[in-house]
C-alpha cells in the first residue's frame, strides 16, 4: 500500500473514530437527559398521589377515589398510576394499571418499554406504595431517529473525508514526486542540477535541501576525481614521453657503451620520478578510500624532529642551506603515529629546502603550549603569494610564480592527510620575500 493510500486510510479512520466518539457522547447524553426528565415526572406524579392522600385524610373510599381520578385526568399518562397498601391491596383505581405489581422493585426501573417508579411512603402509621409509570415509546423513537440521522450524516462525511484525504495527500506529496522526477534525471554528467526546494518550511523542504547538499558534495568529489585523473595523466605523460624518446634515440643506431649508460641513467631518473609520483598518488587514494585512523602511540617529538633534521642536513648542505632545531624542553611526548609524523616532517623539510635559496635557514622547532605539542618548520625562502595560500594543499597545485618546485605537487596534500589523521590541521603563515612557517599542534600523550 502506497503512502497516499495509507494517509487516506489514516485520515478516514481518525474521522470515523471522532464521529463514533462524538455520536456516542451525544446519544448517551441525550438519552440520559431525557430519561432523567421522565424520572422527574414520575416522582412528581407519585408525590402528587401522596399529597392527595394526605389532604383527604381518609383510608380509601369514594372521596379518595374521586380526588385521585381528578388528579390523574390533569397530568400526562395519569392512567399509569396505582395506589396500594404495603401488603399489595389495591386502593386505587378500581381497574389496576399494572398487572402483577409484585414483580416490581422499589425505586426506578425499566419494564416492557416503560419506566416504572415504585415509591413507598407512610401516612398515619400506615405504609403505602405508589406505582407510577411512563411510556418509553417516544424516547425510543427519538433515539432511533437520531441514530438514523447520525448514520446518514456520517456515511457521506466518511466518503468526503476519504476523497479529501486522498486529494490532500496527493498535494502534500506532489513536491516529493517533483524531487523524484528531478533525481531520476540527474546523472554523473549532470551533477550540477539540483532538486526543486518547496517553500513549505517542513520536513519535505529540509529533505530537499539535504539532498541538494549531498549532490553538491558528490559533484565536488566527482570533479576532484576528474581533476585528479587529468592531473595524474598530465604528470605521468612527461616522464613516459622522456623514457620512450630516450630509448628510441638510443636504439636508432649503434652507440658507444658510455652513450648507452647515459641513456639508461636518464631512463632510471625518469622511472624513479614516475615511481615517486605513483606512490604519492596511491597514498592519497588510500587516504580517500578509508576512514580508519592511524594507530597512535606516545612519540617523543623532539627526538623525532632531531632525527629527520639530521637526515635532511646532507641535502641541505648541497644546497647551501642551514637546518637548525629548537627545542627548549627535555622531552615533548605527543599522541601520534611515528611513521606518519616522520613522513609529514620530511615533506615539510623537503618543501622548505626546495624554496629556500643558498645561505638561507630552515628551523624545526618543538614547544609545548595550551596542553599540546607544537611542531613548526620555518624557512627564510621567497614566501607564498596570498593568492596561492588557499590552494597549496590541493593536489597537483603549484604556484608557478613562487612555489614551483621539482615535485608533482602532492607532498603538501599528503602532509595534510597525515595531519587530519592526527586530529589536527597544518597552519601556514607566509610573507613574500621573508619566508614561510608550517605549524601543527599535536595532542599531548596522557596515560
């Protein structure tokens, strides 16, 4: 059963229940009120017989019979009155109004479509019984007509409610149908399209906005994949072309052994560059395809920074750049993954060395601040243009005018992935001509 049918049945069922409760209350209240009015009239008639008996002050006879007969003529249904002694002896009227009065109990009761009142009272030491009755035909007929009216009114109302509920459900779900049709028309080639957002201010509007946000994120991801593929193809095309051209040139004619060695060295250099690029792309692909965090353990950041700086000093000496380490603390234990943090620091140092001229300085510093271990790499290179700062962590991005190094532009992207796996981000400060500083804060290890 579809949603429209369920909404229609629910609305019709609720209306039916409301009508039943309302009809039951109206029917019960009216019947109870009419019955109470009959009971009041019965008590009034019985008290009238008692009053006549007390005024005549006789124990029976023609005067009493005459007075009671006159009284009975003046009231509705006076023929349903009867006066008896406690023992059941009939005092009035001569012809009993009720057959077998002994079957009635004291008080009010219903017998054979009649409402009966058997009321005892005492006069001059003797006990009497007054039997008063009223027909329930009028009340029963009125209740029957009321039931018929209720059913005749309720049936069309239920039909109207069912049709109205179905119509309203169609109108209510029309935005969902529109969103469904729009979603079915969206493909990978048309991810820029969005679902229509109904201005209803309810769950449907929030659902449409949420799906549009999902489509926006999906479009961004697909565009990143396309850009990544295009950039990777572009980066791989150059070394592949160089390897092929070098090999073809070497094979074009017979050459000396030294020429072959030179060609093979060129091929080896380009193959190494391709290997490095492919490994970087695989690292990024693995980081995109999994959300499992790196295993973290206590790491002495000062010792790790000193080791990585010592390994990079050989390359720094070749470029005429000095590497310094600053750690005013004896130790700084952080919650980190040692291999990941070592790779991140090596990327930052290589990046700083690539963009620092001879005679410059690269400083690796470790400090504790606000419950965290701060690791920073500062250089005295050319700096980063303000327009390039928002993009330096994008894959394959290289600012040609300021940061064009020899790599493929994936190092900082990998470093940022490692930083996020540690629950932090890399902060960058840079001024043109003065250098740059890459900084991240690691959580202090606590047992």
